[in-house]
C-alpha cells in the first residue's frame, strides 16, 4: 500500500512540474498570450496605415487634383502663369 501511495505521489508531483515549469506550462501560455496581444495591436496599426495608403493610391489614380497637390507640396511646382512668392520672417 505504501508503494502505491509513493507511486501516486510521484506521478502527482511529476504532473505538477509539467504544469508549472515544463513545456506548455502556465508561464509559457501566459507569455504567448502577451505576444499574441502585442501582435494584434501591431496588426491593427498596420491595417490603419494600409487603409490610409490605399485611399491615397485610389485618390492618385482617380484625380489630377491629388497629383497636383502632391507636386506643389513636395516638389514646389507651380502652374504656368502663376507667381511664386516666398515669405520669410526676420525672427
């Protein structure tokens, strides 16, 4: 009887070790859940960025106004017949 109790106690302790420390333990599961949550937040940010870029691409494909606006702001281009005036401050 004592041998059976000792074997059962040993098996119980072995299972507890696997549960708390071994592969697939509670700590491992907790770390993986945190990693999944972090990745989901990053994915949400990237989805927003992709949506904004997709809207910008669609706008550039459909209209010349977006192309003109971009050329004016990024390249400093002006239309023919327009006068470019640059204002500087003396601060």
